[in-house]
């Protein structure tokens, strides 16, 4: 934490934000009475994946884009693979290829959700938002709540075991190729994973109960913490069910009414635009029809559980009904993300069980051929929300243009607004403590941001920070060089 005073004005910098993937900071501008003037989440790293994959052969892209992140590389691998399928003219994979990709995806979502909830967020939820800094970590969770700590580790390990069995590595493995996959699952691997399922399903069901009980244990605070209202966007299947791998777009407005439904995700550019702001490398997407001011929305587990009409697996559907009933329809509280996240984790465990019983996953028909085309779009529900990969190639098969809209980017405005609401509640006019500032990070962590994934977009740097006093007078200006 850094506090800078200047002529009765004050700037507080939380740098870096902890227990998130990637690098970012928060600045709070206060007057001489500690009254909040402005709160901003800054993404300060630039990675430029959209630019430096230009000129690369399309066959390489699904491998390259995994390096966006070490937490959700599978999501980028599969979204890119779906786009490349279109580039080679394949609209329908073989049953073996599609089911292997789905199995890989469910393993990815399960391990990512377990990592976020148990490793990164449970210290706040178990010990309290203002507990001593040195206690807010997974090691202390294991010491004080060994059953919960071990459960998180074992759930994540199972998800990683799925990924390794399919792609050869727990991180940055490769299985998707143009038009299919390069290997199926062998029988010993399948049987080894099957043997773990009874325990994994039990732990997944318990994870939902832990998240629910922690949310309800201090409901007056948790339901209002960082509270904002927004629209929600996610994929659903043709019947409106939760769909993580392949579906159409559904948008609900902040009242819970379906605003748009069954939109073709390959036409995402007709519905979504992106705004660039001078103080962040991360863009601000919005719904074109509603405009910049009213068109921002949220994605991710909360959006998906809010938006879907049902979940196709029985245990997760039962948990969803309880979630929706408690919130009387649409849930808006950021901390409800954790509960929704564990419902999805349970759904993934159930889907993994179904797929491991399916003989197609050991099949031999791996690749389908098609007629090449110049443009491909792949859309998937990554752990953090809807993920778009869009590529155009030239006659030589080299990438001419790439556009990635990642989940965290779509939650950008929501995170900024939640930061502002928490700052108003816990910092505005009050003594500023480290514990109070952790409240800001708690709000950000609820969204499970992946800041590495989100910083591919060209912003307008250098970064300029202006400090104003309570009368609107400019007190100081700092410019961070982009060089």
C-alpha cells in the first residue's frame, strides 16, 4: 500500500493486487476528510498477443495462445481450436474428438474453480476480510481447516489429472488440432480416472455446501458487499440449459428478464463493442444496442447460473434451484460468484463421470477434413466467463487479424464499480487500515480475474494519473512512461 498526500488531497495505491492471476493495481483518490472521489482498477501490464500472432501459420495459434495464462491455458487452446476448425471448414467434429475436448474442458473448469475458491478466496471467507495479513493464505487454511484445505487440493489435482491424461501435461499440453484431436484416452487412463470419481463427486457436493454456508453465515454483509446491478451474458444450449463448451448467447437484463436469446456466437461483433480508456490496458466491452453507459454486463459463473433455465446434471441442478430460490430469481451480489462457482464445479464432476462412461472417448476417429475458409470464430465458456477468439487468414494460411475478447475484460466495468462501492462503504471518511484495503481486493477476487489474459488489447499509454482535491482543483499529475 502507498499513500501520497498532496495539498490536502490523498492518493492510495494498492499495488500489486494479491491472490489474483496477473498484475494490476487500484488507486483511490480521497479528499482531506478521506472522502472518496474516485476509485479505479488499473491493468498495468501489456502482452500484445493479438498483434504478435499476426503472420503466424494458423496451425500454431492454438498452441501459442495457451501462453496467455498458466491457470486457464486449456480455455484458450480450445477456443482457438474451435476457430481453427472453421478455418479448415469443419463444422462438426467426430464424436470422439468432441467428447475428448469436452472432457478436457470440464477438467479445466473444475481445477480452475477449485484453485480460485479454496486457494485464493477461502482465506477471506474463513478468517474474515480484515484478519491479519499473514493468515490470508492457503497454508493457514490447511492449518486451521485441514479438511477444507485438503479438499481443495484434491479437487484441483483431479482436474489436472484429467488435463494431463488427455493433453500429456498439466499445463500447456496440446491435444486439439485442426478438425479434431491428436489422441484419444486409453483404457488404463480412463479406468484410473473413473476410480477417483466417487470421492470427487462427494467432495464436489461438499464444496457447494461450504460455499453456500460461508455466504449465508454473514448474509447481511455478503449480500450487500460491493453490490451492483448489471445485465448478464453467457452461452446456453438450444433448450436454455447451462452450456460450457458450445452454445448460443443469452443476455438477461438487470431485472432478470431475457433481453436477447439464442444469438449466434459467430456474430458476436454485431452485439458487442469495446471501449478503450487511457488509464488501463484492459478494454471495456459493452452491448452495442445499449451503448457505453448502459451496455456493460457481467460474465462467468454468476452469469451462467443466473441465465440458464436448468442444469443438465441432477446434483448441480438441485444446487442451482436452491441458489435461485434464495435470491428470488437473479443474484447480483459479487460474493454470490463463489456459490455459483462451486455449483459449476459440481456440474463438471458430474459431466466428467458421464463422459468417462462413454465408449467414444477411447475411439479412433480423431480428425475430420473440410474445405478451408478465410475466417474462423471460436467461443467457449472459460472458467471466468465467455471467451471469444476470432481469426482471419490470408491465402498462405497466415494470420492477418486476430481479436480476443476474454472473460475478465467483459467484467472490467463491473469490477471497477464493485471497487468503488466497497471503497465508499469501508474507506470513505474512515481510518485507512491494511484490513480495510483488503476489502477492495476481496471485491476484485470475487470475479476471479485473470489479468494476464485480459491485457492483450492495445491501450493508450503512457499511463496518466491526475489527482484532484475536493473542489475539483488539479493538484498533481504523474505520467508513467510506456517505454
